[in-house]
């Protein structure tokens, strides 16, 4: 009988994940045609055209089948509509798909210094869906829309988010080596777990034979865009550590496979880059905090970092403390509407009650995007705390 509630909860979660996955894929499909207008490259415009045609075919099929069902469209006209409306469009969609696949970057691009794209699970060689350049076009369009329709954001907060991203995108456009990297966003997003085990690595210039500390960063909800990883570059240069950014699908790090995925990432980066496996720090932003909490008890870490985090205080018990004795940095915005400050306060209290050494930084004027909008302030706190 003990397995009954767990089995029921598992079924509910699977159904919820299935529905959420389909809805998000539909949203991506409906938003992607905007790349025809906002895309800077031919690849972006081709992706936008493919999405537009796919939506058009789907609408044509649904409407036509509905008309036939109610006998408002004779069979002959239905066949004609399918031939002229769906046939050529479908052929063009296939042609665009082939073109996008053959011109897309390879998923894995390892470089001894600078930014790399790497795989750490099963072999996922071949081509990525799109480049970071296309990813940035899509993100700029999506964020521009979402910040304008989100009722929880003030006009000033929404404008600040758009302006910050616009500055980052402009800076990235001046570095072609970044925009040519493969996108890690889950275009075929799956809420259940990581769709593919791949990510980014940044390795700063270092002496030949040197072994550097490693920082692993778990991304938040929405995926693993390169623009979200770049703020760590300056810190990696200043403090001399390698930074790794594993992709875990949409970012549901509470999934049971999260800890194992983090350890696979750690092993792969340690083996392939100039990393000292004994000096590894685990960090998480927003929902990535769940990844830190789960990864903390799966291995030995030199430090733990929670930024605007989902913390799950109920997990900070004696067993957690026994497994993790690393110093902890928690950074939070006092105006965060995504993760309420009181939940982070509770998490910090639970960590301290478990006997961990916690440095808690709360900026009263910052919101959930504190890490990006006030990166200089965060960098100062991070440098002062950095344990290795």
C-alpha cells in the first residue's frame, strides 16, 4: 500500500509534464515565425519561414477537416485544397529542414581556451538545431513580448530587463566566435528531464600544465542560453577558474536524474579541460538552486552558491549537513517576485541550523534578475566569498 500515493503522484506529474511540454512547444512554434522579421541571418529567417509554413499547414488541415466533417466542403474541393495548400508547403518545409540541418553548427566544439560546446552524456554528435545568433534573435523577440504582457512586472522592471539583454546581445554580436556556437536551448523541450546532455564551458587563459578550480552552474527555468552564461566570464578570468554550464532541458532540476547529470558533467569537464577535480564549486540560479541542493549530497564540493534560488529548506536536514560541509553563498533580491525573499530567508536559516557556514547577501533594491542587472555588485560579493 505504501507505493500507492507515490505511484499516483508520479502519474500526475507525468501527465502535467506531458501537457506542459506540448503547450510550450506550441508556444515556440507560434512565436518562431517572427524570426522572418526580426532574424538577422538567413538561418533565422529560414527557421521563421519553416515555422510559419508548419503553422499554416496545421491550420489548413484542422479547418478543412472540420468543414468536411460538417459537410460544408465537398470531397473534391477538400482534395484540391490539400493538394495546393498542403502539398507544396509540406515540400518546402522538408527542404527548409534539410537546409537548416546541413548549415547548423556541430553540437560539440572543444577549445583549450575560451568558450566551448561539449557533450557529457550519450553521444549526441552531429548538428545542433540553430546557432547562438539565431538563439539571440529568438530570445530578444520572446523577452520583448513576455516583459510587456507579464502583469507582475512593473514598467521599469520590464524595461530594465529588455535594456540589459539588448546590451548583452549587442556585445555578443561583436564576437562572432560566440554567435557561431551551437544553441543549447531545448527547441524540442521536454519538461520531464534533460533532453540532451550538453552544455558550455569557458576556460580562461592559463599556464601550460596548470590545473584550475571548476565552477558548475545550473541554469534556471527556460533553458540554457549562452547570454545567461556570459556574466561568469569576467569572474573566471579574474579568479582563474573554469566555468561549466550543463543543460538540463527546461530547467526542472528537481527531477530525480539531476544529481547524476551534474556528476556526469563534472567528470567530463574534469577529464577534458585544465581542471583540478578536488576544487569544484556548484552554483545554481533560480530553479537551478534545486540542482545545487540535489548535487550537494552526491559528491564533495569546495563551495555551494545559490542565486535568486529555489532552495527547498525541507531538504537541509542532518543528512544534508553530514554530506555537505562546504561554505555557502546565497544572493537574493529583496524585490524578487518569482522567488519570495521569505522563502530564501527560511532556506538560509535551515542551512545555518544544519551547521553550515553561510554568507547571505540580499540587495533590497534588486529583483529576480539581480544576477544580470547588478552583476558588478554580485561579482564583488562573489570575489570576497570565493573559497578556492
